[in-house]
């Protein structure tokens, strides 16, 4: 539960409120998650095989399984597939629609959400065995001031969008025609730790006031 709802419900509601998404499908191996997803309006047409739900399962495998299952059992071939991880509860329907707008405007293969980095990699240091600090990136020596730092973005895990044909043939969201959709840092929290959970829940509760 997060801010009065199951964590997954925030993502399902954002997807269902989008003007761009026609189906909201949850892939899971857990019958309780499946029941919760259905209760909040998502479809769960299949239960994911346990071998595709392990901690070390590559993220693309469940995506490809879902695409192929729906192809085989429903003859369903959407133009685009968007992956929305439930650990990004602050991503809103307007972000989903914004990513689709970027894809259509640029005739993109894929669009992935990003946010500006809080800690610029040029300011990071490596430490040797004796504890001495050295630039982590050697070319960063020439950037003495923040004003000279190039803009850098990090994947925030909230949105992965691609043409279905690209996923089927290349099994990746990253091609030379992948574009970024920039999200604000306060909407880019990916819940991986208890601290992330507390921050995300606080922001969601403030939104409801």
C-alpha cells in the first residue's frame, strides 16, 4: 500500500487515464497481484511463467513473452507497446501521452523517459587503493565550472515506449532512433528502497491535498 492505494494502482490509473493507451495489461506470476490489478481495471489475460519472474530475469523477457502471448492467443498486434513499471507511481497520464507525442513527432523507433541528473558524472571521483581521489571521467578535467558541464540525463524507469515491430525484430528499446522524454526529478522517483518509498508516498499524499 502507498498513500492509500496498492502501489500498482497508481500506474494502472495513470495508464487508464491516458488518451493514448487502448489496453492496460499486467504481466505477473503472482495471483494476488493479478487480482489487485483486475480490481483496479487492468487486464491480466495470462499468468507469467515463474522462470520469467526471478530476481535475475532480464527485463526484456517478460515484455517479449507478453507480446508473443497476445500475438498467438489473441492475434493482437498493437502499433506501439509501452512498458510502465509500477515502481514509478508519480508518472502521470500526461507523461504517458507526452511520450507518445514525442514518438509521433519524430517518427521514433522508441521513446524512453529520462530526468536531469542530480550528481553530474563529470564531478564524480574514483578512489584508488590508497584512498587518493582521481577524476572518474578523465575528460572532465577541462570542466572547471558547473556552467561548462554538458547536459546529462539518466533513465528514470518510468516509461519505455517502442513500435511493436522494433521490439519483435530487435528486442530492445534502444536504436539510433530512440528519443528521450524528459520528466521532472520529483516525478522520476523509482521506488527501490524504503527511503524512496517514503519520499514517493509523501509526494503522492501532498498531491491529494
